């Protein structure tokens, strides 16, 4: 019984979109971390590249640490609105991804400073989403989390080796081209919060319809009570 429930939850539209979003976002982040230093030395003079390396090494962990309280406040404020916090998180990683495509030092510096906070926010939203009891049964929550993390790891941690091989194997393929292709895929992940927002509107409309129906039935019950002797 639990296997059927787990299978149905894993194959649900919101779960599949969540896995796709996390896989592409983590793949983009992993490849960014792996290729950042080399990419910076291709785009900028050595002194600028070294400066960006220092900013990245300090800004990545510090940005994640500083943004943790803000992430907690966001999830507390919109704990019942996954469409809101997921939209903020997915837009955040897309903004960072678009900044990394720039060939100028300033956008690259901003991307480095925002990389840690955006990554922290997305993963926090991911775990918060999976912890919702109205979406995922408690009996399958542990396996749900384990399988989800495994899928994300396989889809995001293995491809960078293939991408690096392709860059070295094919002369026409560059790091910038790979980043651009990954960013296009990441933009497609905006479908996830859009889908959640559509589901929220359907739930609100259904509740409003149910309330209106019950309010129409109430006067009938009251009038029939006066007819009885």
C-alpha cells in the first residue's frame, strides 16, 4: 500500500516539476562552481580573474550564512503558499544564471555575491515543500526525500563530467555555450511555480464555490424548520 502511495506521489505533476527544477538548478550550480575559475580567466585579465576567485571563495559561504535568517522569514510568512516562495527561489537562481552569462566584471561580481543566497533559498524551499503534510503522506516522507535526493544527485552531479568532455572534444563548443544552454533549461523551470500558482487559484475557486453553495442551502433549511409542526 505504501509503495503504491509513494509511486503515485513521485509521478504527480508537482513532484515531477519539482525534480526537474532542482535537477537543472543544481546542475547549473555545480557546473558554475566547477568551471568558474577557468571561465573567469578566459573572460578577464589575470588580476580581475584572481579578484573574482577571492570574492567567490569568501562570498559563497558567507552569502549562504547571512541569507539563512531571511530565508526562514520568507518560509514562515508564506508557509502555506508554495507558489510564492518557489517563484522567489526559481526567479532568484535564474537572475544569478543570467548574470553569469555576462562578459563584464560587475555582473559577474553580483552573480558571485548572490550565488550563495539563491542556492540556500532554493534548497530550503525544496525541503519545506516536501515537508508539507497536505501534499505528501507522513508514512512515505522518508523514502520520498531519499528517492528525490538520489534523483537530483544523479541528474545534476554526473552530467558535468560529460559536459567537460564535450567541451574538450568538440572545438565549436565552449564553456559560454554550455552555460547558455543550461540557462535556457533553467528558465523553463519557471513552469513549476506557475503550475503551483494555477493550482492555488483552483483551490481558492473551489472553496469559494463550496461556500456559496452551502450559503444558498442554509435558508432552505431554516424555512423548512418553520413548516414542521
